C-alpha cells in the first residue's frame, strides 16, 4: 500500500484510508472481512456489506486512518477523533501496541526542540518501528 490517501466509493458511501496513520490494529479486518481484505489490490469493498455496518466498523479505527462519509449526512467522528477545545488530552496504552496520544500537546521527539502537535500520535513501545518514535505497526510481526 502506498502512503497516499486511498478512496473507495459506492453510491451511498465514501471510505477513505490514510496509511500514514494506520497502526495495523486490524479492527477493520476482524470487524468486516468481506469489506476489508488486504489480499486484494482494492482492499476495501464498501459495497460488500450494508452501509451502516461499514460505518460502524470504520468508526472502530483507533487512529482515524479509516473514515466513512455517507452521502447526504454529516461525517461521523471516528474512534480516533481528536478531543475538541476544552477537552482533556487522552493517552491510551494498547496491549502489545503503541501509546496513542489524542489532543494538542508539546512534543519533543529527540529531547531537543519542542514541536507543538495536534491530532493523534501513535508512539512505538516495542522498538521495532522503522520510523521511531512513531509506531508503524511492526509490533504485529512478532
């Protein structure tokens, strides 16, 4: 899969996938294997299940790498959505996976210059990432 945003459409639904955010938690693969199948070139087939089911499973994506937009309806925030103004920053430890930080923070990846970051950060805990300190899903290859 390339690093570009991937778009998959039906008459009723648009599903997007941002591989730069994916930590390979496989929520989508387990949730709807008929829709999400990495053995296919076009690995997302949003028409392989009812729209409501696809939207529900996309909503489980922990990082927001997957998004679903139903035609004629407002976008639904994914599980990986960023807290709104005034909400607290969330830090989650994923079992056998990364630390996920959601919200606006000051980040110092190399103990040097501080970078203001807003959104979702997935930080590697296993040491196998090819792009430290960020998680690239390498923990799944144990």
